[in-house]
C-alpha cells in the first residue's frame, strides 16, 4: 500500500495538535503553581493583618473602658486619678 502525502500531512497535524495540547497543559500547570504560591502569600498576609487588627481592637476596647470609667467617675463627682494641674 502506498503512503499518500495527505497521510503525512494528517500525521503532522495530529503531532502538532498533541504537542500544542501538551504545551497548554504545561503552561496551565505553571500558572496553577504560580497562583498557588501567590495565594499562600496572600493568606499569610491576611492572617498577619487579622492578628494585628485583633490586637488593635483589644487595645482600643481597653482604652475605651478606661475613658468610660473616668467619665463615670467625673459624672459622680469622684476625684480623678490624674487630676490636671
């Protein structure tokens, strides 16, 4: 049986399609790895800022309680712990 030129062209086309698909898979895998690395960095930053925000909220709450306590003492006519000169 003789091999026709269109068979060679078909085989080249098939090989090109397979190579293109393999290249796309490799590129997608690289992109996935990059996105995973980026998401890990973002997660670490979000967790760090969450801790900082939680700490700030606690300090603000403590400060607010102190201000409220001082205000209540003032309203009740009690002496201040640190009176102004």
